[in-house]
């Protein structure tokens, strides 16, 4: 009984204390939201319920579970890993350590793909480095007449992608294990889309990303290695007139446009993300490209 009195916590008390700790050591902008999401995850009480019933009591087991998750979040682990889910394109995708957490900015890549789709030649869409399959599944919600080949080399990421594809793929997404465009064999693509690794191996942001898979973040010494590889390989796999769309770092747009120019792409341009940074670059293979 003494222990129960000592551990007495209301939703409001625990949430405010957790938010203070998170604001001090993780991110003040998301601290309150993170605390509320943790409470919802453990208790099942929505954020609306928490607002309406701030004096509702948490059980000892609730507090134990919340403190364990809070400690992981304070250690920098992404909230999506703690929740086991992240919304992307309004889909509640399963995520786990071993896959990159989908970012809202990547929806810009999906928007542009949908904009370019009406002019794409007949054929399949290829997404490279699918991870949780976020991009492929977003496209599958909007495009009903094409197969989407989602390529991923990491077995752990593929197991997460498989769960999401079974739930949201509508039978239109086919997972393939392999390395970039080598994985699709003799098939030709009407569109190639990717959010590949694009950080340099000495990037200043890496210390804040230690919980996410290194191989999904880092490309090599200058960060452009995978982007360059895809741009070159796409010339041999894409159909004439196929669009190639790539997400990249906020300072890499000019370099990616230059690589596309170097390899003979047409209609090259870049679009900005939610923070007004040039985040995606795209181009088309020449209509007269020889097979």
C-alpha cells in the first residue's frame, strides 16, 4: 500500500514532468507531444482524453512502462521506434530499429512522382532502398494501374516492409531483395524513385542519428556516391522518357542536377521541402534513348 501511495501519478503530473525532462535534453519543440504520445501508447488514452481528464490516475504498471520508454527517448531513441509506428501519407506504418524513420519532407518526393506520372511511359515504378516501404505504399494508394517494385538489400528492413506491404499494398507492391537497380534484372522502369543514403561519413548530424541504421544514412566520403550510382544505372534500366526522382541533402541539389546533366538527362529541376530547402531533384531520360 505504501508503494502505491508513493507512486501515485496523474496523467497531467506525469506528462508535465516528462515534458520538462524531454525539453531539457532532447527537443523542446516536441517534448509535450512526445509525452502525450507515450501516455497514449501505454494507457490507450487519446490526447483528447488526456486533455479532458488530466486528473486520471496512472497505475503502477503504467508508470513503470512509461518510465522505461521515457528513458529510451531521453537517450535519443526516435519516438517512432518507441511507438512502433509512424504516419506517412496518412498511413500508420510499422517502424522498428533497423529501418529509417519516414520523414514528412519525403512526401514532397511522392507529390512530384504523382505530378509526373501522367507523362511516364507504360511500365513499372521502381523504388530503391524502400526501408519501411513508405514511398512505395504512398504511391500504391494513388496509382492503381502500375506495379511498384520496392527494392531493399537489408533483411531487417525487408521484414518491416513486408508487414506494411501486407496491410497497405493493395497487391500492387512487390518487394525485392537486392542492391539498387541490379535487383530488378531485365525489367525496364517507367519511373525510378529513391530516398537513398546521402550523408557524408563525417556529417555533423550523425551524432544525433545514432539510433537509426547507419547504412540507410551514410553514402560515403562525400555523400553523393549512392546518388551518382543510381543516376548512372538508371540510364540502362529506365525506359525512354522515364522520370528519375531523388531525395538528397539540403545542400546537394546543385551537385545532383550537375550529375544528371553530365549523364544526359532532360527536364532537370529541383523542388523544396517544408523548410524551403531544395530537397528533391528529378529529371527524365531522353525519349530517344536507345535500349
